[in-house]
C-alpha cells in the first residue's frame, strides 16, 4: 500500500472516531439534567459554572461556523443544547450562583 493510501485510510479512521466522540461525549451531560428534573432539585448545581460552559461553548460554535468545521460545530451545538437543559433545570429547581 502506498504512503498516500495509508494516510488517507488513517485520516478516514480518525475522522470516524472523532465524529463518534463528537456525538457521544455531549451525551454525558444528560445524566446531570435527568437528576435535576427527576428529583426536582438543583440545590447543589452551580448556575455560574453551567452558564460559563455555555458562554464558552457559544464561542466554539462561532469559531466552528466561521471556519466551516462541521464536526466541531456538531459537537458544540450538542453541548450547548444539553448544557441549556441543565441551566433550565437549575433555574427552575433552585440552582446556586456560586
């Protein structure tokens, strides 16, 4: 196999792994949202932290959009959505500001 074909195959493999990670990793935010809504309690959830995550995620979304980075855009949009669920739950069920 030529060097070019090996590199193309390697690039395709890493792109599949990154796409998988971009979809799966944000899903790890869902248990936090589930706990908040199931228990109707966000007393120990820091709104400051989660809003900070979303502000920085918005910057990443802007970067990905401007630079046409589709996987980064997907990844950050999913994070933004799931982080927003946590923020909504924290606002409704008594999250703290520190």
